[in-house]
C-alpha cells in the first residue's frame, strides 16, 4: 500500500508541535516526534493519598485494562464485519493519527486501502492553494496534491476523513464545520461518485489536554460534526466511542505517546479502530 504525506500536528494557542513523516518507505516509521512544552497543558493532579507509587501505578494499569476490555467488547458485540478487501478502493485522509493507522494496516487488515496524510493537515489547511507558502498538502511520489485532487488521482470510491485535531483550537468549532463542508464539496465536485465517510475526532489522555483542545471541546465538535455529516448525506463513524474510558478520556492502553501528546494510537488502539470500521461501514 502506498501512503502519502508529510507529518506534524499544530494546535492553536498551544505551542506544542509534532514533526513526523508520512511516506511510503518503511524508513519513515523510525522518525521520532519532537514536542515542545505547552503552557496550555493541563497538569495531572498530584494525589494526596498516602499510597505507594507502585500501588498507584498498578491501580492505573488495572483500570486501563478494564477500560480497554470494555471498549473492545463494545466494538465487537454481535455485529457483522465486512472483509478486509472491502477497503481495497478506499483512501484514508487525515493527519498523524491516521498515519499510525497506515502503519498498522500493513498487516492487510484494511485490504489495499491508500492513505493521504500530512502533518498539520486539517479541514482548514486542506483548503489552501497548492502553491501557498507553508502549505502542508500531502505528497504522492514526490508531487504535492490537495486532498480533493489526491482522491481524484487515486480513483478512490470511498474516502474516510478524520480531521479536527489541528482545527478546533485554531478555527473554533463552527468555522471548522464550515471548512469540512467546503472540503467535502470539493471532493464531490471532482469525484462525484465517491462515498464519503466522516470519522469523529478521537479523545486525548486525561493529563495531556490543552486549554483550547481537550476532550470537552472534542466532544462538542463531534456532536456538530455528526449532525452536519448526516445532513449532507455522509456516513458518520463515531470512532471516539470505542476509544474512551468511563470518564471520556483516551484509554491509556490505546495510546502510543503518553509522554508526548497523548493522542496517537498503539497497535491495540488501531486494532479496535479497524474492528469498529469493519462493523459499522455498512
């Protein structure tokens, strides 16, 4: 499978930036992310209980395992799954969260699906001109494409979009929804027969939330995203629902960067994501 793009995440009003690659060579997988500290980060409260650190850690791990088990059961309960080959004519569009999925999908779990992803890409950044200064459009074999041109170039019949992590803090919820409508309209203009699937923004670890990007604002965005997607006739996929613990935070076992951004998925998280898609795309 070919994967496309350049990767890093930018959150407005926070100074946290990730740089990573999104190429089709396996060497890209070894690139590390660089994270700057953010004043907007919500600090994890210090426990006042007189409990040893080992007991605290054990308790957290037990709770995480229970949350993961519940989420996994929720994602697999009595639903029929489509075959991996169902995704052969699909393209997944997103940022660094989707990049991790592209690596996981090397195991064939999403058939021959393609991936268009780039660092600070989002609904807003995807609307920039192809030659705009500082644009972050994905690349394909060395050439940059806008998302709408990329979908058309690949001839995809299904497009799965997950954006918002780089938009909510920068544009606000309402403007991000408008940008979603504009982007999907452009995609349909150039690929009128393509089926569009809008995926929810997924949650963050509890202690990694930011002032303008946190699980509350993500939930508020997802509510409006679902309403607008369905109004436009697009399939809405609530991926976030199988990634949350009982408090609405990302389940720790599903996170691959707990000391960095607290938003990217481990293989366990990607497995649950794929299972959810296979059970809910039809």
